[in-house]
């Protein structure tokens, strides 16, 4: 852990030191003045620059309909930006009680105290399952520890992390400037065999899917004929793929996943659409 803290200090110094004096809230207030690099529970405090905060929130497509949770909220800047610049509701979780109190005062001073709540708590204890967007600037081992919890969240939940990824869960988008950040969409769990209705009324249709996070593959079996699905894509709870039917006509399938049920449309290049449904067996 100490090694990663040293790396994080160097990373922050190299990429964002010139912006700190301009971007953080004047070093605190008369009640509490945090220091860049100060020790926390599992991390050191290295605030994200305002420029990168804006890029992360834009990448996550934050809107007034969102509930943003910032894990390890520090001085509150990400939660405040989500509310002030994007109209969202935001909740920050901060372990240091003095920092949490400062963050709430910063939110109040910024005029978004009614939409921003800072909780003095532990990110591994507090419930953030209702978030539609999760932001964080932690350390690699903390990201990995949080990954199972995040993957259990509602499919389509958007996640951004400053500096560090989440291991073998490949990011959907990597941000390179003004410093490194990552973006993911929580994928639905689609692995398994699905019995599809409506695709071919004369033959039983089975969609067999394999999954590694948002990366999927599989086969489509219509009657006795089986073929690999083409160009599969999983975006949250939305699944799409293509296939070729027995008359050599290409089809684009777009469905929404709801636990063990599928519903959507089979679009033929012959210019007709068919509603399809399915259940996981």
C-alpha cells in the first residue's frame, strides 16, 4: 500500500501539480485546511483537477436525472461539480470527518447544498447501490476490492475512475488528457442459454452466450442449424448482434435484458421487423 501511495504522489505531482493552487477550494477554510498528500485511511489526498472532473462527468453523460456517488469525496469537488454543472443529485462518502465536514461546507458555499450530501463513512460499509453514476480516485487494490460490488449494481450504471483501472475489467473508454482516467458501464449478466420466441416460428431457437464482463460471444441455434453470432455488443442492459438466416438474409437483433428475460426486435435487411422475446433456461 505504501508503494502505491508513493506512486500516486508522484503521479499527481507530474500531471496536476500546476493546477492544484487554482483548482482546489483555496486549501480549505478557517475550520479545516487539508494538505495535498496528507494520509487518509487507505489513500493519500490528491484532488482531481477541475478540468478532469468535468471530462469524467461529461464522459459519464451526467444529467439532472442522475444520482452521482463519489467514493472518497475529499473536499467535495466532484459531487459539487455534478450538482452545479450538470444538475445532478450527488452524495459523497468520505472517511475523514473533518474533510467530510469541509466538503459539505464547500457544497453549501457553492450554492448546491440542497443537492449535495457528504457522508462521513467508509466506502466499504456505506450503501451506494442506488447510484446511477459512480466516481472515484482511489488506489488499484481498492478499485479491485470494490469491483464485485460495482458489478452487482443495476446494469447501465456508469463508473469513472481517475488514474487507475479495475484490473481485467477492460474500460469502455480511456481518457488520456489532462491525465489518465477510465470509464465503464456496468454490464447485465447475460451468460447462459436463452430460449427465443418470434425469431423463427417454425423452429426452436436457442441463443447461447458466453461473457467476460461486457465482452460477449456465442452461438445462435435455429432448428438444427447453429452459427456464431456476429458483432455482438453489450452496453449495460442492451444487447445487439447480427446473424444470417437460412435464406442468406442478414438480421440485426437488438434486445433489452431484464434479469432472466429478453425483449426486443429482430431487424431484417429485407426491411421487416419482428418482435422477439426470450427467457434464460
